[in-house]
C-alpha cells in the first residue's frame, strides 16, 4: 500500500477531488466534521445520519456511492464518537475501520479526510503515523512460502488530506510511519518463517542485506570466535543443534562519533525445543517465534536506518537453536559465562538467559549510553501480564527510572505498551546454587522476575532495561502470526532520544 500527503487550500473544494473513495468523519450527536459538511451539498449525508443508518460511535461506518456533487466515486462515513479532539483511541479505531472497508473496495485509491486540521502538529504526526501502521497491518499477508499467493483486492493508494500549512509536518510523519511499518513487516516476516528457513545463518544474512541496503556496519562472529571470547554460556545452548551459532553485530552510527551508543540486544533462538528438558509437543511449532527479540532488533534498525536517524545505535543478536542431542547440554551441567561467573543449568529450557548473559557482557566494550535487551523469555510473563503489555524490568535508581520512563512513554505513544515489573534483591535468593555462582532458574514463583534478576547480574557496568515480550510478540489460534512488537516502542524510544540529543 502506497501513502502520500495531499494538501488543500481555501480555494479548493473537497467535493471536487477525484478518488475511488473519500473518508470523512461524523460525530455521535449527528454533527458532521467540516470535511463531511463540504461533501453534503445535496443533504445525502445529513439524511443518512437522521435515518439512523450510522450512529457516529467509534467503529461505525457507512459507505455511500455516487453522492451528488462529489467527484469521488464513494464517500465513506467514519464514526468519531463525541464531538471533540481526534485522540489516539478514536484515530486508531477510525483507521482500522477505514482499512477494513478499503480492503473490500474496487477503487484504486482513497483520500483520508479526517479532521486533522483541528489538532496540534504533534497530534497530527501521531494520527498520520498510527493510521499508516493500522492500514499496513491490515494489508499484511503471511503467504511468503505458499505456492499460490493470496489474491488481494481493495485500495492500493491512500492519501492523507491536510491543510497546506501542515503539509511539512504531515510529510515528516508519513515518512516515519512508512519506515516504522517497513520495520514491523520485516520483524513479522522473520517471526513467521519456520525454523528450517529462519536459521541463525538466515538472521545473519538478513543483517548483511540491511547493512548493504542502508550502508550500515555489520560483523558476524562464528563458533571459533565465540570460543575465543569464552562465551561458554551462549555456546552451551548451541551444543545440541545442527545449525551453527551466529553472533551478529549491526551498527547504525547516525550520531556524533563521540556519542555513546544505545544498544539493543535481541534473543535469537531460531527454534526452541527446550533441549534435554524437552517441551511438550502441543504448540511446539510456535517456538519458531523464540527469535522475535532478534527480529525486533533487525526491524528497529531497519526503521531508523530508513529514517537516517541521527543517533548511534548498535544491535547485537546471539542466534542459535536449542535442540536435544547426544552432545546437548544436560540438566546439572555447569558452564562458565564470558563474565567469568559460573552457572548451574538446572533446566535447559531456560536457555534465553544463557545466550543473553554473554551478549550483555560483550556489549560492555561499546561503553553504551543505555542497553535494552528484548526477549521472548518466560511463560511466567504471559501469566503475569497476558498478551497486552510487554514486561519491563530495570533496577530502581534515578538513571534506571529515567530509562524505564522513556520506554514506557514510547509504548504509550504507540499503543505498543509495557508494564514495569520489580527487580529486588529478595528475588535474587532464588537463584542460589550449591555448586556454581548461580542457577539458571529460580523456581516457579515469580519466574519472569527471577529471569530478569539473572540478567541483571551481567549489567552492572551500564544503564540497562529488559523487555520480556513472550506475551506480545505473536498471536496463537486463528490469528496465529508475529505481531511485530515491540518495534513501534523501540523505534519511538530511539526517535525521542535522537530529538533530545539535538
């Protein structure tokens, strides 16, 4: 789907604009938005409201054809609720309604003429970005590996109609929305690919393609280099699989050379059987999604690279399978991490923290401004927060509280929300081992918290946050598929950081 900004001035009538469809807003009190009023010369829209054909409540729609005096072939009425500001909830609902209707139309293009002119530039930017994300999400198809692609109809071009005075802000927002949608689509695509396609090597090659397309710096470390770095924890997970592990470093250096980078670390388990601590068979196919942390890092880097964001950002991805075999790590084995700390592996299915801890040690060399790791880490996080919020974990001090607030605010601004969870010394007690510096699990109680506490032990030299996306990275059931979260949160977080650095 292609997007553009179309401007209008006082001399131009909306009714004279040609399009397959023009979408305008109406309110619950049977009042028309200014754009709807401009199309109602014949009184057909007012008549539709009075007849009760549309309520004006958010989510309500009515499609009119061949409205007298209107050049567009169709007029789509969108309910905007009570007569007031075009807020985030109303905008998202309106965009979703538009997306669903446009997907069924025969017209080639559409004009989205909501009352954008009545909002501030910041709100206009949000409305345009969020509308693009909703429209692109609705048009996404996961048919890459199907022999026959899904046939798609509907509108292919959408223009946002804004006043000429707000064109510059709208065009900036459009560029941001498209870049963000492209990043989210990449993350979805990687997540939805099966484990026999999206291997550690495939992730590494994806990083290389991004580096080539956007002139980024990329480095991929193989097993021998990881052994030289003494990444015993990461390599313990890779022992059972047939696929070679890869450690991917992708750099977007858009800021000043002296500026400390923000580092994103993504868990890249391309398929998780649980290892020797084998998972149950039901639903195991969904363990292809255990690399969604890695996918979100690649999607975020793609988005900020397309935007040429003036910020130094480094993506780090430890990628491997977690498989059972005669050479696989066993429960009770003790390994030495890159940091020198030893770990008793009580459960090989708690492998995400084992690959992340070495990555979190590795990133010390970058002297980062902040580090955020993203991982489908624990089922316990799904139990705690369901599928609405990602779990956010940080230490409790001024620097970490500030980082947490940045991430939470970015999530609220995009609808890609997170909820802050505790990290406290009392939970660290559960990780005690009689035979090593720590165990890799702390029992069922507070499982997402003890997992974060495990990671926290490897992050003492920088400001750090952990996002557990086990409940938000994909959907099950009839709607099975990767969601692309938390690319919107992460990209907005980085955009805000770049703006603050100016």
